[in-house]
C-alpha cells in the first residue's frame, strides 16, 4: 500500500507540473523505453516516463494499448503504475477487442477487476465480454470474479460472442464445475446454441467432461419440465 501511495503521489506531482497530457512526437528511443518498461515490468522506469509526459494510453506496433499489454504479459507492477496515471483509458482495447477488464478476468486478478470497474471499465459490451473471459478461466478467484460481474455489476449472463457462444458454453469446456454451477444458479440458458449449433452440453462433451455433461443435462431436463405447455 505504501508503494502504491508513493506512485500515486509522484504521478500527481507530474500532473501539477503540467506533464500529464502526453508526449506529442515522442522520440523513438522514448517509445522504445516505454515498451521495454512494460515487457520488463519496470514500474520505476514507467513512472519516470509518465512524469516526463508519456501518454499512458500509448499503443505498440501491434495496436496493444499499454495497460492491455501489461496485463497480457502479467507485468503487474507496471499495470499498477498505469492504473494510477491521470488520463488512463481503462476501456482502450487491442485489435482483437480485448479490454483491460477482460484480461484481468481471464488472469484471475480479482483485485484488478475491482479497480478497473471502479475506474469505469465496461462490464457489458457487444461481442466478447468480460464474463466470457471470466467463465473460461479456472483459477482460484475466477468464480469470485464471475460473481462480482453478475451479482454486483449486473453482467448479462447470456452474452453472445461474435460466433454466438455464451459464457456458460465456455465454462462447460474450460471453466470449473463451480463456475458452471454459478452460471446455472444465476439463470444461464442451457438451451442456447451458437452459430455452429453447439450447446453448452456439446462444449462439455468436446472436452470429455462427463461430470459437466451430466450436470448440464439435468439442468436441461429440469428446464424442460418447467416450460409452459404448448397449446
């Protein structure tokens, strides 16, 4: 906590000095130093660059915003520094549409998920959504992250990816039984199929997870029994 407060104070001084608006026409060497700081998780170098006016939203040659790149590389100290930087855009996405919140979800970083949401990160969006990423992970805090998204931030539980897949489908193939159960308990529709005609049961069968196939089939049958009669 002391380290974070120190970084925050330093960055605040940079703002008071008028250095927080970005570095137009930055020299190639400065840009290289910026990217190197991310790769090496060198938060001191990053803070120094930010104090000199480097834009925290600078993208690399592949279109990766700095915060997205830091999270992809698990450069946690640099990610921390960037989150403290004035002007950081927590919704800036890479060319694949991945946002910082999506990456924090798939990496199982509950602390970063909460910080990003507090800074205005979008929980619901068209296409791939943070809940898809959380549901596909099987890490110690993955279920807690999904619970935050669903119960505190009202994430749309049956969000459709570009190919029509839902978080439940991804959880059935990649996530834990606890994740699948949470999604079912929160009302995920087990009957939905993606553009290839695959249901969550099919996803579980593809990964040979018989215990999840059984769980999902029970939910399917239960839902069928509770459907209103067709007249």
